[in-house]
């Protein structure tokens, strides 16, 4: 009986170790994603400002560069949306629930 308890305690220790290790990996990944989203948000705002400046030179090359910058801006937005997709869905569900509760009142 003592051997079984010892083996179970060892297995419990191993399980706790890996749970802690994976939890730290998840927390670090979440922090990296949040920092990346902040950077993407800053870059998106700067690119949007640049695109709002009127261009007085109308050559094909300048139009192509502006088109590429717009593509990059849209890509940044798409990446940010994919990274936060779950949060957006949860917020939309909460808003729908709140709206339904207000309608019921």
C-alpha cells in the first residue's frame, strides 16, 4: 500500500510540474501577443495617417506604392483581428446578451 501512495505522489509531483510549466508558457505567449497587438495598433495608426495625406505627384510608381501601403494596412488589421478573434466574439456575445436583456425590460 505504501508503494502505491509513493508512486501516486511522484506522479502528482510530475503532473504539477508540467501544469506549472505549461501555464508559464501560456502566460508568456499571452504577454507577447498583447505586446504585438500594441505594436500593430501603433503601426496601423501611423500608416492610416500617411494614407490620409494628399499626394500631389501622380505617377504610376507612387500609386503602386500607395496601393501596397494600403495592402499592408489591411494586412495589419487582418492579423490583429485573427489574434483577437476569440475576444471579439465574446464581446459581441456579451453585447447581444445585454441588448436582449434591455429589450425584455
